């Protein structure tokens, strides 16, 4: 095959309300269990990243969102995956931990102190700025 296969994208959502960001606590795999992340997941074949954010938040949190601009830098993952963060705004429902151990809303100070998954840590400065912190 010639040329480079395009990376498959994993999307993550920064849901911000007022000066707080929604975080979700992972249950798996064991090395990530207990750590906090921006909720999201893999883009399915034929799906746009925005559609994937919408679907993942409906599946994982039971909410509907509108998807906004990208935040922060790309994070290369293993197996040709690339992780990208997008802003998302809640338009329907209250987030519930349907696929996570727990959810929490953090302000800028709490965000700096919470145990994030390693891949999401590079977004800290961008997220803190969005939170006015
Ligand atoms: N990931 C991450 N930070 C996030 C979201 C995801 O580092 N904010 C990583 C963890 C995994 C990969 O991206 O290595 C895929 O994430 P998920 O396992 O959450 O994605 P899916 O739910 O789509 O995967 P599966 O259906 O396989 O469980």
C-alpha cells in the first residue's frame, strides 16, 4: 500500500458549565481505573468526530450535546489512534455515570489537583484557561 493510512480518531469532550468542567472516572482497563478523563471514545467508521462526541456522551452520560471547537493538541495513542478534544455544550439531560465509576464537576483549582489519565494531562493549560483559572 502506498501513502500513509490516516490515524483513527478517539474523541474526548470538554463539557463546561459556568466555571466548571465535567470529568468522568474510568473503570477500565486496570491501569486507568480510578483516573479521571474527558469522556469520549473511538470514532466509528463513517462517523464524523462531532457525531462520535454526540453518540459517546449519549451512551456514556445519557445527555445530548452540541459539539464545538477543538481544544488543545493532538495526543498520539498506540495502534495508529489519535486522541482529540472538543468542546461540548449540554442541551438535554443531566449527566449520569452509565459507563464510568463516577462523575464530577471541577473548577480550575480542582482540575490541577485531580488524578487525570496521562493522555489528558497535556490539555490542562487549555482547560484551565477555558475555566477562567
Ligand atoms: N482515552 C484517553 N483519554 C480520554 C478518552 C480516551 O486517554 N479522555 C483513551 C483510552 C483508550 C482509548 O483512548 O486507550 C479509547 O478510549 P475508550 O476505551 O474510552 O473508547 P471506547 O469506549 O470507544 O472503546 P471501547 O469501545 O473499545 O471500550
